[in-house]
């Protein structure tokens, strides 16, 4: 009887040891899995952040330099805005801009509502297939980044490019009590997609609403 109890006790102890080993193994596997996932997510976040920063840089240049210059040129020389703009811009050695849209399409996007755009404008929702311009930005290491930028919608504002520009001001009330709204000749919806040349999976997409 005592021998049977001793055997049972040893059997229970063996089962407990095996359960402890199994649980410990599962915990180790879980820890290793989550550490691997955390590393993978960190790499993805880093890649996305780099592509996003490249897209931000291209968008900022597009808004602050290309659009104002293109509108000035298009107003003076209709139909030749994009070609002339790219020829006049002083680009750094680490940046290249490729014209994708034709001049007539780009001029119509700048100076008319979406419904009046030139017939040559491509309506493809894939930005890479229908971009207006493509920026190529050198990276600090590795392959450069391509950023595709496209005006997807234009809304005519409450004045024209020949009117008074009140940049940096808002709605104002004169001494006579007449409220004067801020002037916006055009409002553009712009999309951008930045991606690494050797790995298009490292990409970021942005959408910007810009009032000129």
C-alpha cells in the first residue's frame, strides 16, 4: 500500500514537472514571438516615417515653390506653366523633379475648376500612373525615394489671381461694419505618395488641402 502511494506521489510530481516545463516553454516562445513582432513593427514604423518625411518635403516644395511659380507663368504664358516652372526652378543636387502631366493639363488644374480640366488629364486613381510631377530625393543611405504628387481637385475661390492677396489674414470688419472675407483664388486637393525605389512597400500616402 505504501509502495503504491509512493509511486502515485512520484507520478504526480512527474506530471507537475512536465506541466511546469510546458508552461515555461510556452512563456519563452511567447516572449520571443512578441520581441520579434516588436522589432518588425519598429522597422516598419521607421521605414514609414522616412517615406512620410520624404513626402512632406516634396509637398512643401510643391506648395510653396511650384504652385505660385506655375500660376504666375501660366497667367503670363497660357499652356506652358509646368515646363517653364521646372526650367526656372533652382534645384539642389540631391533633388530631381520629373514632369509627368503635360502643360495643358497642369495649367487647367491650376486655373480652373475640376469640371473644366483639360481632356488630357488622366483620371486614374493610382497616383503613380497619373501624377503631375515626380520628385526623386536622395536618402542619407541606400536607395533614393520617389514622391509622386498630383492635384486631384480644384475649387474656384472667391476672387482671382489678379485680385488682392491677403495672405496670413482672416475675416475682417471695416469701420462701416462691412465684413470682408479672406481672399482665396483657388483651393486644391493634393495627394502624394512617397516610396523607396528598391522597395515600394516602404511608402506613405498623404492628402493635403491647400488654399492659394
